[in-house]
């Protein structure tokens, strides 16, 4: 398929959903710059994406100078698609979350969506428009206990998406977000290990996560990547300012 042939995409987050999104966009013909700050993840991504039109780049999305340097390098030929997936999910309540951790979560999960969009906006505008996709979370709508900073940051991503969509439409730039439920990513696997009692099986914990969804399982990275590709491409040309659930029906059910 060549739906995205000739398009230039930037994806933040070189593991999990970011890696899956990059693979899907490249499969559809886009040339992808996959950006991450974890060198282990970057090396793994480079091995997986070898032979595809994907360039893995080291980038700390919290550093203004690095983000603007990336934008400067990409001025020619420009950028058509931006997918923001970089995120962290520390645990904590209002009592236990330190100010430093709160600030870090906001820089990675929220400010980076703004910063990447701000830096690449002129490049997208020069290309006649484009599409921005923020990966939010079901926890921006309804959340578990002990995820104060993460849930707050993802709710703010929803608001950012709406505000950007209204402002960017004049330049033919669409902005949408995706709110996944439990998706089998390195982040979810880490959570399963943390929540599994000593001597227990994290796979059973993952099954328990899935059982909380009406569909009865956790989602796959590929299922999220399919929606990313749809929102990035021409099939969604009249869609902007919306949040799309990939949550196995999680938000549709009452928790009683």
C-alpha cells in the first residue's frame, strides 16, 4: 500500500506504540523519523526497522534545543505527519507525588506534545498542511488510583488536542488524539511486574488487566497503530479535534 507515499513523518517514543506506529506508517509509504531518548530502545528499534524507510534518532523531547535542532534538520523536505507517543507513568497520589516527579511527567507527557507541534508547525504549514496525532489515554477520561500525575497529563492532552485543532485548521493541519486502554507495551508489562505478588506470574496479571475490558483482553500495539495511520492519512481528511478510543469498550461500561 502507498497511501502515505511521499509523506514525511516524525514519531516520538521509540518503543511500544511509537515503534508500532512508525512501522505502520512506513508500511504505507511514509519516510519516518523515529525519535527516542532511551538508547536501549533506540538500538532495538533500529534492529527491527532495518531495511525500512525509518531513521531512528536520539531525541530528548523535554529539551528545547534538541527539538528545535531536529526541526532545523528537517526543514528540507519538511514534515507532513507528527505522532507524539513519548510518555512516562510513575505511580503516586497527591500525597506521595513529589514536585519534581510531577514536573517531569508534565514535561514528558504534555509539554512535549506542545513543543514538538510548535517546532514542526512551520514545516507542516510550508508543505500545505498535515496531521498531528497525540497519544493520550483512557486515564485522561477516567482513572485508576495512584496515577495522579499521569492521569492529569493525559486529560490535558485532550484539551490541547481540541485547542490546537481549532487554531490549526486554517493551515490545513488536523489534530486528533487517541486514548488507548490497556495495550501490551513495555509500560504495561512493567506495570504487571510491579503489581504481581512475589512468586506470581506477570502474565496472569496481564490477563487480569484484560478481563477488565468488555472485549476480555488487552489490546495490541498494532491495533493502535492502525488508527494512527488512519488519522495520519487522507481517509480522515474531515476529522479534527476529536479523541478516539482504542480501549476494548472500557469506557462504555459501568464500574459496578
